[in-house]
């Protein structure tokens, strides 16, 4: 029988943000015992550290499975919350995440909950203060059918598919409004707050102060304040990036995932969850609809639409009077090398657009001035000392910089390998394009947007606002200019080099290239029927580029699915990626090899049908002075892969100098 405890103390079952798959028992004494409740946080002693514990349950009796003497139960230092900040649904969701993503329940809860200890008095977001009510737009027949089906259909998984400018956002908003009128709450996910400002403004204009915005610029205390607004029903629609999928919305009635294909919905840190998968779980549990949308769905989502698992709603008409832009391809292998990064055709089209007082976007998925240092005598490429990637030359700094660890080096005047003075720089980046564009179009007002020159808060929004107002003629940028932006006076989009990412050792390289070209091309022709796109490429015959440039969306997905099926990659299989990283190359490699042997033995013992790919060096073999080796587990069933992986992780004692990263359903294979 459980032992009774005096009424002046209670026992707390807690979890902590540590990679240990178990709960920890503490006690709350005296006045703390009178108000502590599940869903609160407590400050505790864990070994020699002070940590935050998440309280799962409270009991007046000693836990039956207590494995140590009663007197050794430590008291909590303090209770951090006056009221619970996470719900029973969060506790259930964190337990599922721990099983699915092979992390601890404490790590899962830590990813959900704001870390602030007290609320701030500062406003969480300023642009909502002046928000005014706009009446909703009238919908086209296509839009109306989609909006009604989302809230009335027996199907709970929906996809709003249509080219840019076909009115997906308005369908999302009217579906949300329908649910709000019924007393339900809504979560609206966007890929990155900084790149989807127009969508956020549209939501706030429509719904005003009932909106909570969760984004990375909030301090932990400001985020906690928004979190409490949501719990108290002061905010009924939550818009935010990936982690907003955990928002504690009472009576949740709908989750929206805008730009579903975007890789930023996948977390790069433990727990490596995907917001789409979490949203599907929440919606299935609560029996509410999930609606996703994109002009370029992920291959996995397209496959599920073809199977009928996801109900597709297609929008075909651009509503602002535009039409799909004319797309021309420039084969860079056939152009004069002296013409620089802007081909003669693109140069002529820029001049025409400027003469018509229209605007231009030039896109390249590469920062910096040029790609990398290269010796023309021996072919030596200067790479980062910490990471196995070429250093990028930044002209304004006159420095070579690593984009993974930040290491900086003075550009050498001779080759470090053969001492030749015949050295130079191959390729080009946004700084190079900026220099060439300024030289070729000296009277044009030019601005560049990438992570190297956007550092201050609000600077990105300010530059986009300037471009939208017509104060900038040519906007240069990386993928920041490819997503969800809407410019009425834009006529021309130039893709400087379409195949930048096509040669990456990743089975999703073609999908990403296709999506990026289609998305950036969608910026043109949204309001006028004369939009143009010039796509420059060294390999224009590659399917991802050819299909994107010819608007053959279905052909691309059909071909890509055939390739994936032949190669045995998702959506026809499931993957778990294990990365073994260490400052020691020997230890990293040895750990991966030992793991592969253990996994092979376990899979044979359990008669599991899985493939063990590797061990092998990661495509990026070093990052931040850590050597990286990987193993890919591939199989038909996620649960089978999780089972064998869990047995390995919780039964294998690796070297303390080796850290193991676990990524279920990996998106980035680098």
C-alpha cells in the first residue's frame, strides 16, 4: 500500500530538459503544497545544478515505484507559476513526441513552453496596436467551395493547392473566421515570421486584438505573456512559426499550415520535430481539421493527395488580374564568359523594365561576394579549418568566411598548397551580383537582402516596404525574396543560377530546386499580364529546372515519385538518421561503426526488415571542429525503425567524447 504523507507536503512527478527517458520525484512542502498543480513549473536541484522541472502530476501519497528511500526525496526550491502554463493535452503530446522523436518527455515539453520566469509589461507586438477591422473579401467560386469544405467535410486533412496569387490566404482567413464564430480557436503557422510579414498583417487587420503572434524576436518573458493571453482566451487566433504549433489554444478548432513545403517547419535541434507531424497528431487527437497550402507541395504531401488521404482543393485563377509569367531559360554554357553573372538577355530585359518604371528582383541562393578561393594551377580550394566546406569571400569585409561556424580568414595571395600566385575566386554570390548590377545600371536604385546585410530588428520589413512603395528599382536577394511576397509593380524576376542546390548530395535536391524556381517565379505577373522570368542555368535540361520553367507541375511530381520509388526513399520508405559527432575523427568513426554492428545484430535478432545505410562520413564531414559520421536506418514502418533505434540508444554506452544526434524523418541530409 502507498505510504501516506503529512498534509504539509505533496509529491510531484516531474520531467526535466535532460536526455534521460524517465520522470523524477520531488516534494513541495508547507505553503507550496497548497497551490501546486500539474502544468506548473518548479525550480529544483538536479545534481549540482538548478533546473526547471515540469510538473506532470501531484499526489499526497508516495509513488509506488519509488526506487530510493523516502527521506532522499528533495524539496523543490520554488514554484514558478501561479497557474498552470501547460495543459493535460500538452502532457499527452509530449509523451507522444518522446516516443516518436526518440527524445525525453522533458526535452519535448521544453520545446513547447516559453522559458520566461515572469511576464513583461512591454507589448508583445507593436503592429497590432494600430490594427483596424477590414471587411472580408468576397470569394470566387473556387475559393468558396474550398473554405466551406474545410469546415464542413468529414475529411480532416485538407490541402489548398494553387499558384501564387490565387487567393489561398483569403480562404485560410475565412475558414478561420468561420471557426472563431463558433467559439473555436485557430493556430495559423507560417514558415518564418520575417519573410511572411504580409500574411501576419492580413491576419491582424482581419482579427485585431484577438490575435497572438509568437515569433523569435519576442523575449522569453514577452512570449510567456502571449502564452497566458492564449490560455485566458484573450487571444483566439495564434499566428507564428514552427513552435506556435504547441500554442495552448482552448477549444482549438483548426490548424493552418501555410507554405507546407518549407523546410523551416522541421526543427534542427533536439527534439527534431516537424510541425506538420505535430499538427497532424493534435488534429487527429482533437478530431479537428488541418488545412495545408502551397504552390509547391512537398512530394510527401502530393503523394498523399494522389492517394486520397489528403483532400485537395485546387485554385486556378490569379485574382488580381495577372497571369502566369512568361519564362525564358538561358543556357550559361552557351553565353560569353565575359558577360559576367548577368547574361545579355537578362541585361536587356532589366533595361526594358527600368525604362517602363517597373521593378526587378534578382535571385541567387548564395550569400557573399564569390563562392570560394581556388588555385588555377593545382585546383586547390581553401576550406574551413573546422568544417568541410569552402570558405566564402565577402568583398565588403575583405575576408573569407565560413557560413557554418563563422571562422574568418585573410584572403591569401598565393596558393597554400603549391605556392602559385595564379589564384582567384570561382562562382558568384549576392555581393558579386550587387557590384555587377551597380556597374551595369548606375542610375537604378538597388538594394540587397540576405542574412549578411539584414541584422537589425525590422530592417527586412523596412526594405520590403521600400520596394513595395516603389523606392527601390532592383531588389537582390537569396531565398528571403522567394517566399510569400507580393509586389504590384514587379515585372521581371531573374534567377541568376538555378542549379546552385541541384548538386547537393541529398535526395531532396531536385524537389528543393523545383520549388525554389517555381516560388520565386511566382513573384512576377501577379497584377499585370506581362510578367517575365529569366532563369539562368548551366544544366537547363535537368528535370527539376525544365519542369519548373515550363510550368509542368504534375509532370515533375510524377517523375520525382517514380525516382523516389526506384531508389526506395520517402514517401515510399521512412528514415531515421543517426549522426555521431566528436572532436576526434577516430572516435566519431569508431562509434558509428560500432553502432552499425549493434543495429545489424538487433535487427536480425528481432527479424526486422530494415536497411542500414552506412556508416559513412556526413556530406558536411566537419562542422564547428566536430567530425561527423552517420548511419541511415530505412524501412517501411516508422514504428519498426523507432523500436530498434530506441533499443540501441537506451542500451548502448558510447564514448563520453561522442554525441549522437537522432533525427526521425530527416529533412536535411547534409
